[in-house]
């Protein structure tokens, strides 16, 4: 999950999200990972807004 979180945050930064927003997302992700553990990425595919 931490890898997916890193990729998500990097993408949001590239999209021009404010650093404060990225930091808030990072705190939320860290809390989630702390609560449920660092789950491995599975073979699933997450759709993006472009449908890929």
C-alpha cells in the first residue's frame, strides 16, 4: 500500500495539487497504513480517469 500511496501522491503533485493538500493526503495515507498495515499491492488494476 505504501508504494501505491507514493505513486498516488507523486501523480497529484504532477497535476499541480498544492503542497499542503499533498501533505494532508500523506498524513491520511500514513494513518490508514498504520491502522490496517502495509498491505501488498495485488494483481488488480485500478482504473484512472482515462479508463486505462
